[in-house]
C-alpha cells in the first residue's frame, strides 16, 4: 500500500505545481494507456519482418506504421525509433559514424551543450572539441566554428543544445562541413516538437545529415529517443542501434505512433502557442525586474527562457521555487567558473502550454517567479497563488480526448480497492 500511496501522492503533488522543467512534458491519456498494454511484456529482436523471436506479426505492423508516420511528419528519408533515450540516440550515432581517435565538435555543457556530447564521445574513444560560442547572441559563433572546422576536420559537427533559445546555424556551417568531408548532425532533443510543428527550424532541409532527439520534451510522446537521417546512413545507424539496444520497449513504440498522430493533427497550433508563451513569459519576467537573457534580441524563439539569478545562486533559488510549487532546474551559464557554481535558471513552457495556458497565464507565472527571485514574498505565500492557478488547468489540450484529468493515475482507485479487499 505504501507504494501506491507514494504514486498517488506524486500525482496529486505535481497536479498542484507549475511544471516548468524544459525537458519534460505530459502525455495524453491515449499515449499513457498504450504504454500499459501487453506490448510492454514482449521482445521484438531483429529487423522488421525478420525477427529472431516469434509472435511479432502485429508488432511488425505497429512498427511499420510508426516508421511511416514519423517519416511523413519529419519528411525524413529514414527514421530509427530504437533508442530508449536521447542520450542513447547520440551514442548510437557516434558508434555508427566514428572510430576511436576521431573527433567531434559540439557545444560544451557550460555553453548549453548536453552532457551526452562529452560522455558518449568518451565511451567510444572520440575526442570532443568545444564549438566556439557567442555569449551575446547565445548561439554558436559561426566565424569561429568555420575556422575550427577547417583546422580540426572533425568527423562530426554536432549542432543543437540542451539550453537552446534560438535556431542554430545549420545552413551556414553545412557548406564548410561538406568541403571538409564532415558529417553534420543536430541534437533536436529539446526542440523536436517545435520542428515537427514547423515553428523553429528544419535541420534536415538546412543541411543536416542526421538529427537525433528525444520524444518527450517539446514532442509530447513517451520517454524515448529517435534518429532521423538521410538514406545514405540508414543501414549503419540501424545496425548500430541493434548493437546497443536489445529491447526497445514496444509499448513505447505504439505510444510514439499515437503521439505522432497527435502532432500531425495539432502540432502546428501547439508549437506556435509554445513559442508565444515563452516570449510572453520572458517579457513579463523582464518587466518584473528579473535578469532574463537576450532581452535585446527577443529573449527566445524556442520553448525555453533562461534567467541569471546571480553567481552561485541558482541551486538555492530553484529550491525556494520548488517550495512554492514552481518546478524548474538550475543550469550553468557560459560565464560561470564551473557547473557546480550555476547562476542560471532554465524555464520551459511546453507542459503548461499543453494544459491550455496562454499568454495571460504567463504574466501570472512571471509575477510568482519574480516574487521568489527578488525575495518579495516567501515560498509559502507564493504557493497560496500557485496551487489555485494550477488547479484551473487540469485537462490536456492538443490531443484527441480532452476529458481525462491531466495528472490522473489511471485506474489507481480500482487497484487500491482491490488491494484493500485482499488485505
């Protein structure tokens, strides 16, 4: 009973929070129900229609449909949905396309790059060289990157980031990368849903050979990873995936297909509202007196807003926000000395957008955040306003069924009744 109580309390708790973690989202009832099917008990080892295990005839149909839906949505020549996380997608790509001793250039963690850039390259014996970063534009320094590519001639030029406010210069760097025989890759983990909705950038059309990503951030599917690529790389990517993943969680694949259908139907409107909400939140925070990055260039074009709360203060500020039921994460900024001395707070509006919040709510949220950061109120006072705001937004939008409560744990009440009877 303790376990079920903990789960029930978690759902109740997060339903009363303003959830602004930039790498999370909430899945629709349809997606969550597919995650609970018998598919989650099964293996489907091997390639489509040539499985090692028997009993996969319907799994093959599900996976063929999933592949078709994803290729259509992203206009991609090839899709691999085998990775069960975005980090694993990066590892599969690096394993497929490099050999020990090669080099990759990508953004460092301090400049917003994901830790997997560094860790995955180390696993495969590949050197990761930091891309030059322009603090003012909060983007890759194109001139510096061009000089680095010519000098180093890396195997992979990896664009994209974990902290990403603006589209990256894929088109600008793809030409020089081709000249130096480099593969251009793009980590779209954070912005995959915005790309699907046509509201950020289109890396494959801008010159990227490969796009890796997560299916659970701005793309509102089950937790997992994905790789989109040109046909030239399909075979080596697929073989690398099966080298590293024995069980790719087929229930996740079915849930991903459902989320892809939702994205096809509602993705454009959703992505547009996400960006509008992010811009409004940034503007409102700035007007409250909070130090929001990139105020002179429009704050953001993604789902993210990044604020500077002062040297080494981010951990403490994020804890006080959590006490006020506002869930965020600290992040290092390029001018911090090291990761542990984070001065940044990263916000993401994709989850609250899916709950139906619009620009007026962003102004309310900004005031509550500013009350904590500027120490105008204590967390318990702010929480008195946070919970009623969250309570007004408990339905999932941009999906086919908007009747179920967003944070409801399906059928938990029946499980509890059955256990009580058994006990």
